[in-house]
């Protein structure tokens, strides 16, 4: 099951159908809302077919010893004997009412069981993003501006952070800090201490990517005239860096971090399982192994909505940072 | 008159220190208080590098190897960073060629001007709001209080360059250095911006060094002119004298390739060839390969001729005045 459902903008496709001359002019809010609805529809359609393509749910649920009568009974019960189209319509109807059915095993509403563990994952994502910004930006500045030795050192560390997969890093962290030093709990969730190692395992890659992005933007912007203007006004190189160069690198970095957050969720699946961290990733994997399709659907749906929301927030953030995106030229 | 800026025997090089490329070779140039000097030359002649290197704004890898730059009594070559920071924006204001690129796209223009004030006078940026409005009024920006809140992309090219000039004037500098201040602008706007520059310099008695390839601009605002070719000054003097009777064949060529205002007077002449690139300058006179009057002697470095109070770097300075060019 793929969690890699990044917010692909369907507006272009939607607008393409209208005659070029009389394209309806929508306000930014309406455009955003339309985009949200279309993206969600795409996500749900994908979800519908993915579940039906991964084998006969009835056969899996009934188990290998089931008779064909039992199978038929389950199929009818789940509506699997209906034509695909009416199944699809019924499915969309259920989704509209946010009815994902009940967990096959616990009988609990599937959506509730997913939402119950969502905050844990959100906290993990937030700590990871904060870490990647707080550590990544200074590392990027070092990469671009530090002396040769420091630059080499940071560059090596960043390459290492990008090259080592999160589960290897996670196992290494458990070995050192939980088993040998005993400083941190090896697994579990709910206390701040349990957040530390999953955050590091998850953030390493994001820190390295943010740092490289910041460094690339700073280097690219190095000969921007406005930096020379700032020097010509009498600004120190530190002031030029923090007041002029870095803010101009941020729109690109913010967009990159938004994309990063979408990928973080797939990383969270691995890391949560590794650290037995009770979040949405672990719930999803458990449900997949148990063939608990209602929970799988609910989890993928929630992750998809999360990614869409993150993209919307990201767009808004770039708008706030860069006045050129909201204020037209006079 | 005292010199505000005095550059003496300035040598500038760039690139790998083991295999450097010389960009400026022995430029001496001074700007008197209250006078406007035009520094003229083709691209690559070293006119911009001379000024930017003097102010320490030439960027990484560009080094002054010899010479002296004195600005209002302060030696800038080898000066420490605090001194340079005090000079830049305080004693000398700088205007660049491309006004859109020269302004930070993420900051309101008023804040950018206020930053220039704040860097030298301290205090908070907001405290300098009146000064910002005053500066914008001075450079002819209509509705200055509202324009101060605009972002660079919301202003026209002419307005942006006015903002850049206001920024350069922020701390009432004794010298303004302007690098091709009108080149990036529409022709209709050029005259207006030139007018702003003239008012801010000549009319206010403020010294200015204007880098340009536009001889018309020099004729209009400058008192003195220096012509650069291949990293050297080949001729300098008062605008009246140099334009009336250029001594150096290169200056003559430049003046002759200006379109005349009177129609049908003469054919527009253009100089053949191109200026040599830095790093491939000949041993002798760099202009010799393009010079219509070059002789054998031109393969050796030409001496400076200072007869009749004029200054040119040529083996046989032309003494007759040119015909048809004023």
C-alpha cells in the first residue's frame, strides 16, 4: 500500500476542459477548495482500486478452510458481488459520510481507531520538521559559508545522513543509546523520551536535504545584486547573510520542506514499526498484515488528507514569505 | 579644491593567485569636492572593477595588488572591515545598473532605505520613517509615504532606480558612485533619472563618479571625464576640452561613433575591431591594433603626454581639433 500520495495539482487538468477564452475566474479560496475536492476524489478512487486489486478480500477474510458458501456469504455481506461501478458509487457514498466500516478484528469504527493514533504521528512529524529546520538551516549556512575544513566536515556528515537508511540508523541508535548506554527507552510511545530516537532516525535525511537546499540557494544567490547593495549600504557580511541572503533562500527551502513532509510519512511507517511507536504508520502496517481492510482504507485516507493539508499550508507559507506571489506588479 | 576621492596607481587582478588576470593596471583618478567625473569605456575596459574594487565591493577573488585609494582622508586599500563599513553607505553612496536586481525582492523599499540610515545612525528602522519619506521626495517619487510600503516588483524601472538613488543618499554621503545608472532603463525614463542624479550631485554640490559608456550622459552631467581602455586610463581632462579636442585616437573614435544631432552632416563612423579581453593585452599600446594612426613605436608602452595641461597616454597625441564633432 502506497502512502506516497503527494498533492498533485489537478487544477490544470480541470481547467483544460473549459474553453480557453472563457475560463471561469475563481478566487483563491474557491480554487483551493476545488483542488482539495479533486485531489481527495483522486485519492479515494486510487484507494478503491488498490484494495480490490490486491486479491479477493473475501477469500482473505474467510481464511483457507472456508467453503464456497461461506465465501459467497462474505461477498454479499461486503457488497463485493455487485457490479464494480455500483460498488464504486457506494464506496464514495460511504466516504462522504466518513463511514469506513468497522475493524474486522476489534469491531471498533475504522476511522476512530486511526484517528486515535494520529496525534502521536503528528507530534513525531512536527518534531522532525522542527529538527530539520533548526539543524538543517545552520548546517546549510556552514556548507555555503564556512571555512574549508568545517565545510568538508559538515558535507561528510550530511552525505552520511542521507546515505544511511532510517531503519539502519534507528537500529544503531537503539543499540547505542538504549542497549549500551541505557539513556533512552528502546521502544514505546507517549513520553517525550520515546520521541527522541524516532525523531533523529526520521530527521537525519530531512536535515541533510534542507542543509543542501539552503547551501545551494545561498550559493546560487551569491552574486545577486541586492547583496552587493546591502554591502554598499555598509552592512556587515553577517547581516547580509541573515537579513538578505537567507530570507531569499527561504521560499525555495519552504517548498522543499513541504514536499519533505509528504515523504516523512512513508518514513514514519518504517520508523514507527521499528521503535514500536504507536502512530498511524504502525497502525497501517499492522492492519495490512492482518488484512484489516477497513482500517487500511481509513489510514490511507487520513494520511492522504494530511498530505493535502500540508501542501495547502506550504502554499500559504510561501505566499507569506514572498510578496511577489500575492501582490501583482503595479 | 580638495579631492574627495583620490585613486593612485591602482592595480587590480582576479582569479587564481598563481595565474592571475590583471583587470586594472595603474589607474590614477581623482574626484574633487563638488565635481562630477564620468568614467567612460567599453565593457571589459575595467571601469566598473576600478570603482568596485576601490570600495571593496568587487566580489570574491578580485584583489587590489598595488596602489592607494583615499576617500575623504581615509586610506581604503588594506583598511579593516569596520572602516570599510563606515565608509560604504556613509561617506560614499552607490547606485547600480539594474535597479530591480539591486533591491531585495522580499523587503518593502522603505525598509531598505531605512536600513541604510539605521546602519549608520543606529536606532530602530521605524524611527527613520520621516527620513525615508524625505529622501523619496528628494528623488521625485510621488506619494512617497505610500510608495515606501511597496515591494520592488510593484514599482516601475524608473521608480526603482529613484529608490536606489534615495538609498545611496540616505546618509548624505560626500561622494556618489553610480555604475551605469540609466543603462537598464527605458529611453524615456533615462532623462528623468539623469535629472535626479544631476540634482542630487551637481546641484547639491556633491561629488560623483559616474561609470558609463554613454558619452551623451557625460556631456550632460559631468565636469571631468576619464576614458578607460584595456585596464588603463588613456585620456582624462575637463569635459569641455576632451570633447572639443580629444587627444587620444580612442577618444576620437568614441566621439566620432556618436550619432550627430544635426541630420545629414556626416556618416556615422564605427570603430573597427573589438577591445582586447583582460589577460590578452598587448605589451605596447592596447589600442594600437585598432588605431588608425598606429606606428612602429606603438608596440612599446606609450608614455603619458601632459603638454598644454592635457593628459593622454599616447605616442603621438592628436593636437588638431576634430571636425564636425562638438
